[in-house]
C-alpha cells in the first residue's frame, strides 16, 4: 500500500516485506507500504539473471523503455514469480492517459489531468482514488508498453529466441491471446494475472450472493473490484431480469386466463373463430403478444442505453481516450508519426483494414453460414432418406441407421464450430485493429453471427419454411427448458459442490498462510474465460423471447425464473472459481448492445410473419373472405409500419438522460474553451 | 474598408464618406475605410431621435447591451436607412464564438482563437480573413444579440408599443419570420439585409453562368460571396447532376438498345418471355434497373457525404459551435444559468420540447397526411360517381360535371397546403428550438413530409393500389416533362426576359451613381425566398428517379438535361433577381441529406414491389409454375436482403475521407490536451 496521508484504512493486513520491493525513483512518491497488484508467473527453469533483468526493466523509467512500476521478487531471487505494483505518479499519469473521469473538488466528474491533480479528491490515496480493478489494469497496461530501445539479448536465455529487436514490444505480456508473444515464446514468462484481495472479495461476496441479499446487486462494489466490463454485464443482467417481469406477466395472463375465458367470450361473440385446441393463444392474444413484444424490446433497449450512459458517468468512463492511446499489443504497422497525436508508433491505413473486413472477412463469414445451412439441408435430406429406408426394410439395422443423420449433423456442427472459432480469431488478428475495443467488437460480431445462426437456423427453418407452428412451439419449449436445466446444473449445482469441496481445503490453508503463499495459491485457479459465453446466453434467451414469443407466451416466465438464479450463480462463479480477470475501463457493453438492438428489429419481422402463418389467423382470414395474397400484402404493410413506429420510438427516446448529456456537453465546452485559451 | 496593413486590394472603389461612420471605441482597431455590409431599412416616418438612439445602441459596447458595430446614417440624420459594418475586434471575437476554422500559419485549418489570433494567416485584413458572407452574417448575428438591459422607452415612439422590458432581445431584427419582433411591431424597422458588392458579383457571375463556363462551378467563390448554405446547395446540385450520368446511360441502353436487341436474343434463348409490346423494359431489364437503382442511390448518398465533409473542412465549418452560442431569436424560456456554458440566458427543458414534438406535432402532421389521403379518396370516389352519372344521362350538364371532382380536388389540395404551411411554422415556433439549425430542420421536415406525400400519394396509389403500371408510366412521363417545362420557363426564360428588361434600366442607373444610391437600389429587389423550393425540386426529382425509375428508364435522361440548365438558371436567379440573403455558416445540407437518405431506403422497397407487380414478371412466374403467394414471399426475401446489402454498403463506406477524419481527430486530441494543461 502506498499513501502520502495515512488516513486510509489498511485493508490488507499481511503484505510482502517492504524492503525487497524495488525503490521508487520518483521523488514525489513516498511509499510506506506497497500493495501487491499483479503476479508475473515465470517458467520453472528461468535463470536468476533473467529474473533480475526483467525486474530492472519493469522498474526502469519510461524514457529507458521501462514501465516505471515497482517489482518484488517474491521470497527470493530464484523464485518463479515477480509481484508488480506501481508508484503514485505512474498511476496518476496513466489515469490521465486513459481519459478516466474522477471526482473534482466540486463533486463533478472531470477528466483527470495530471497537471491539475491537486484539485481532485483523494488524489493522495491511490486506494481511494483508483479502484482495485483500475490499479491492476494500469499495471497491466504499463507492462504492455515495455519496449526494447535497442537490439539486445535477453540475459540467461539461449541465443535463438532471446533476441529483441529495437522498438519491438517486449511484452504482450498479459495479452494471453497474442501468439507471437516474445517472452512467452522465449520461455521466460508463463502467465500474468491480477491477484485477488481476499478480504475485499469476501466482503463483496457477502453483499452479492449471500442468502440475505436477494434483490439488487452492489454494482458500485462490483465495478470497483472487478472493473466496468464485469460491472456492465451484471448491471445489464439485473436490468434485463427486471424487464422480463411485464412480458412474463402478460404470458401468464394469456396462457392461464385468456384462452379459457377469452375463448368463452369469443364463442359468445360472433367472431367465427373457435378455440378448439388450447395449446396456443387466440388470434387476439397472438396479436397482443406480437405488438407488445415489439414495443417491449424497443423500450427495453432504449431504456438500457440511458441506464448504461448514467452508469458510465458514475464510473468515470464517459470520456475514455482509447483512440489517442497507443495501439493494442499485436497491432502491426510501419513505424511513423501518428497524424493525430504526433507520437511515433506503428501505423496502418484505415482503408486497408476496411478492405480486409469487406472483401475477405465478410465473404468468409458468409461462407461459413452457408456451410451451416448446407449441414442442415444435408441433415434433413439424410433423415428423410433413412426414414424412407427404415419404413421399407424395418430391420434392426435400419432402425439404428435412424440415429446416423443427427449424429453426423452433431459432429459436423461441432467441427464447423471449432474451425470457425479459429478462423474468426485469425481473421480478426489479420484485420489488424488498432484499438483493443475495435478488435473485440469485430471478433465478437463474427462469433456472434455464427452462434446465432447455428442456434436459430433450425427454428427459422421450422417456422418459415416448414411453417409448422406446433412443432416450433414444442421445439422452443424443449430448448428453453433443456437449456435452463443445463444452466442451473453448470452454474449453480456444480459451483455449490465445488465450493463445499474447495472451502474445506481452503479453510485449512488459511491457518498458516503467508502473503506469498496466498498469492501462489491463486495460480491453481483456472483463468477467467471471459463474459462471452454469458452474453451469448443472454442474447439467445432474448432471441427466443423476442423472435418467437408469440408462439410460446410462457418464454418470459421461464427466462425470469432462470435469470434470478443466474445472477447469483454467475456472481459466485466469478468470485470463487476463477483467477481475477484484468478488466479495461469501458463506457458501455460495446457490440453486445448493438446485437440486442439488431435482434429487436429482426423480431418485428419475425413476429409479423409468425402471426401471418399462424393457422388461426389464416382461418380467420379465410372465413372473412380475404385472399391469401391480400393477407400477405397486409402483413407487409403491417411489418413496414411497425418498423417505422419502432424507429420513431427509438429516435424519440434520447439515448442518455438529460443530466448526463449536460455533463458531457460541459466537458466538450470546457475543452473547446481550453483550446481557445492556449497558444498552440 | 478597414485594415491595419494596406496590402489588401481595394475592391470597392466608391465607399460611404468615412467621417460619418461612428468611431471605433476599441484601441486595437484603426480604421481607414469602412466597408458597408448590412442595410437597416427604417420606416418612412421614423423620428431622427429614434434613429440616433438606434445608432448609438448599435455602436455601444456589449457590456452596455450594444452590438459593438459601426453605423452610418446614410446621407443625413433624417434618412430612412442605417448602414452597418463592424470593427476588427468584433469580427475576430465573433469568429471564435461561431467556431469557424481558419488557416493557421502552418496552413492547417484550426478553430480560430482570439487569444491566439496572431498565429492565423491574414488576421490583419478582414477582407481576406473572413469571406463577405461571413462578415455580413457576423453583423446580423451581433444585431440579433442586442438586449435592453433595463426597462426603457424607445425614444420618439408612442408609449404603447415602444417599451422594452429588461433582458428582452430588442432585435430579432433580421429574423424576418419572427412575428413578435418588437421593433418591427413598434414601426421602427422595416427590413434588414446584407448589401451586394456589385463588382464582386459581376466577377462571380462571369465565372459562374457566362457562356464560356459550362463545366463546373466556382464553388469557393460562391461560398465566399453567398456563404456555405448556398454553396452547399450548388455543390450538391453539381454532384447530383454528374451522378445522373450513369443511370441516364443505363436508361438509354435499356430503352433503345435492349428491348429490340435483347428481345431477339431472348427469343433465340429458350426463356419463354416474349417481348411483344415494347413500351416498357424487359424482365431482365427491369431487374437490372431495380438493382442498379438501389446500388446507385446508396453510392450516391455515401459519396456525397464524403464530398460534403471535405467541402466543410475546406470552408472551415467542420467544428461549428452553434450549440454553445446563445439561443436563436424567438427562443422562449425562463432566465437561468446555462448548465453547459454557465452563461445567463433563457432555458427550456429538452424533454418538454421532445414531448411537444412527439405528442402534438407528430400527430398533427399525421392528421394532415390523413387529410391528403382523404382528399384523394374523395376525388376518386367523386370521379367514379360523376362518370357513372354521365354515362347514364349523357347530357351537356353531366359532361361539364366531369370536371368538378378534379377542380374540387385542386382547390382542396391548395387550401390544405396553405393551412398546413401556417400550421407547420406555428408548430415549429411552439416547439421552441434553441438552435437555428434545429428549428430549420424541424420545419423543413414537416413541410417536406407533406409536400412529398402530396406529390407521391397519387403515384403510389396508381402503383400499389390500382396496380396499373402503364398508367403509372404515362403519369410519370407527363409529370416529369410537365415539371421540366415549367421549370425551364420560370427559371430560365423568365429570368432572361427580366434581365433584358432590367439590365437596360440598370445600366442607365450605373452612370450617375453614388454609393448610397446603389445601396438604395437594392431595396427594390424582392427578398431571396430561400433554397427550400430548390431543394424540394431536387428531392422530388430524386424521388421520381429512385422510386419509379424501373417503370420509366428515361427518367434519368430527362433529369440530366433539366439539371444542366437548372444550375445556370439558379445561379442567374440568385445573383441578379433577389436581394443578397444572409447565410449562416453550416457544415452540411442538414435535414436535406437525411431526406435523400430516407428516400434511398424507401426506393428499395418501392422498386421491389414494382418489380413484383410488373405484368412481365407475373407472366414469367406463372409460366414457371410459381404460385402467386410464393412470388410474394420471394419478393419479401429479396426486399429484406437488398435493404441489408444497402445498410452494409452504407456502413462500409466511411462518411468522411480519411484525411478529414484525421484532421477532425487532431482537433479533438488538441482540445483534450489543452483541457489537461489548464487548471479549471
């Protein structure tokens, strides 16, 4: 821990011995105690000379290609870890570079400026000023910026892999995905991760997923401990779960009250529509559900955008300066002057990236989608073939053959999925995005499209090609219930068992611990797999709900039940079962928000056509004497009008609350004024 | 003319006598000669005391509620004009407030800063530094900001209308639409307009619409003389005319080459489609035209956006600070501190405006559209009725009655249009927009929707309800040719005659002129009616072209011919026939660009359904054995796919060229840096 004032509460009781930390070179930073933030896990066979070289590099000043951080060799010089922390001035400068907003003395959130640091609150106490997640991210970020200033050998490493070119980023240390990573290839570094703070973690857990805490989540504490990426996921999950209440309520009403009651009323009225089988809602119920679903999904997304922007303001990420920061590790380019910031860095023309995306990535993604469709067609074809054969022969062998098409399809789909994931990652690397967020967005979009297509192609096929609504209803119900059972199993039951099993061992260990052993223990946990799977799950849910809800009105009820446990399960998982992840400050959910928005539009179309196809509506129209062609024309009209209404609604609801807009414009105005005041 | 250095060319040879201008109070401004920029036309019966009061107000400093301008009483104190100009420091401060970019000493375009003024090029010579249009707009803007600081009587005006409340904007002087305008109501000011500079104007005319100048327009000179609003219109007209070449070429090929040649090929091939009547393109021609039209309209808009942003950079309007300027005259609100800029000004909450737009304006506009449809229905109904009656009786009276429905319809449409225009203006006033551009956009959108609906409802009715494509083709051709003849008449022939007639009188006058008489002569010209009608004309053209072009492929050819003359006609009109308009610096075409974009989307739908309805396609499908229902489903699919393609295309083409993006981000980076450097 480091502080100038001593007013801050000492949260960590046991820390690494102070004297073995490297010394702070900066005169303004007086460190009494240094907080362990990030652990660098070295290979077992690393030479002490290499370790010493790495430590000296980490603590060297930026002018000398170092990271200006503090390093601790663990127990001794031969150990296979380096513990890293940062001095105050490195934190403050990085805060400005990231463009984080912090509390000004007048309680406003203002973009932090190192020059003006004394006017910000808590600027003397890094534990108050920056959240734990921010501090760890800053350390990672500084490690990523390590650069070899001249060609040199890595001491203690054999010649071949151990040569660093001038200006080569030594690091990509923490960027686990960067394959070309020099030090990893050279066998020096095995891994790098932020360390958990057990006391804060237990604290957070008590407020988050204990028995007492059922409504709401401690979002600010999550943001502070896990960072805004994770906090945005849980905020969204929370918001989404609450938003499910109205459609769940409507679904219950339509299923249990109206079909009986509504049917009776219908029979009394001279509507001519009979409610003979009740495994689906009535025509009017159908329509109510479809229109409601459209309005609901629009409102949901628009209100989330507002919530998201006010969270972003609260967390100081409204004004991030990622564009003006250095490029992400892994970015390739010819060295030149960045025309915007005037700094020396690799450059890569935007149009070339656009070309790569448009002319290579897009067609390849399309190709894979085509392969999914091909697989599905093959499956249906094969099934028909086998079924015909079985009906003809009726032997045991042909009976066994019946399983062949679906097994082949499963194998095909899995293989395709694996190949696609590799291709998507390689393509996105090759597209050579400058910013990490841009990289993530493009990668996510690719995987998303495929996953989505893979999951919904069958349902769309049943709905629009076979036009078999009862089958769709059954398939939807079984998918929902099956998915949820699986989820509950993997996300609640398994963690619970693991916890009972782990916590015993854990408690024993707690008795005779040293700070170093505690850190070491975290290495045994698996790395956090990211929120990708969680978001995909939500998106698929939302898809089932908004695309097909008018077929199966109970969808929302099932999802609501699922999500209430999901929140706690996810919370438990991220706290207990994995290493702490690095988390970049972000201002929104990024591409996921767009995905939900796009799904909202697709849902209008889907609901319109489902409504049109539903046998009741067709019956109703036929009895009304309307020709099939005219029904379709009416449906087209309705679809276009609904989309127009949706667009007008989305336009009318501002994406950020007024007070956030005013704050944002204040910042813009101030920076315009500042630009006017200074001579260039 | 005013200059510190004397290097600038003296363009005006005769100027008002120097000694009767009010004196510059600012010590930095040494004025040798003052340029007449704006003319305030007073009422005939204004008292000299009122005129003196107004002059003193205009030249008073801003702290005293004045405009810090220079005023000239014309010939004497009793005359009914005041000529206004501005000193250098007023110009420079206003340039900063507007957020105009000017050339820095390193040739970059940089947002002007008064503080840093010495580093900008030409800052000593206002005639070089600001364009004529900018200088005149600044004078207007300053006049608009006149405020009464305490309650006072206007001298020489009877009690009742002549009292100014404290903080009441005296002016709205130049805002001719502001009905509540105090001084106009009080009968002091009749009008206010910028004066022409005959020599520059003749110069511009020579380069613009003389016989020698056929290709291209002197856009920079137009921007400099008439301002960016006008320059953007002519740039767009130019761009659009060139863009018409490919569809015109395709139209010619389809009409004159393919129906014959293509038909022969078709008959040789075993396609089964016979080209028996040739008053329309073939099936494949149809398809080519529809798909081409979709791609063309997307590319056209996207490329225009790029052109527009590079023009905006060239003209220094990329970074306008309208949001941070004072509210527009006519804006109502309770006096308070603007939360963004911290200035005292009227405030009006954004959500209230949104509510007014959403809950009152939108439904009312919808109502009027409903009335248009009602009128059309009534017309068709009445016509059928009268025709039936005529067939039954066959008398002369019933023959005359045949004209009744269309006459009634014309009267109805005209009345509706007039009422609507008043309502639209009132509604937009009542919506209480803070910025002039927002006001204009909302007003334009309202009028646009109505005009568009009014013009295209009949065509849509024929196309999609009656499904009578030959009638549509005939109607389209007659509308196009009729409109063009009217245009040529009003925009080329009439101006030509007027010019012959006027120029004689004009030349005579030139002989014995004084500067003051020249200025006075401009009062006789009618005020410039704005570019609204011109843009509407282009938009309707674009509508005919993109919505229905696959029905009548020669549309583009006719439009191309029309626009080549249109450019010169419009140029002549704005130069010779009207008073010079005020022109605010703008960074794009505003809502017109959006209108063209929306039309592009509607055109995809329209073309898809027209294709579907075309008898050839229907025939073709029937012979192919495809049911009517399936054709429609295919058409739906095609429509959705085409819209998707269009959206991807629009997304892939960046809205601004790379170099403009870099310049813009440079500005952002610099202002972020500047904000970091300064203490708040």
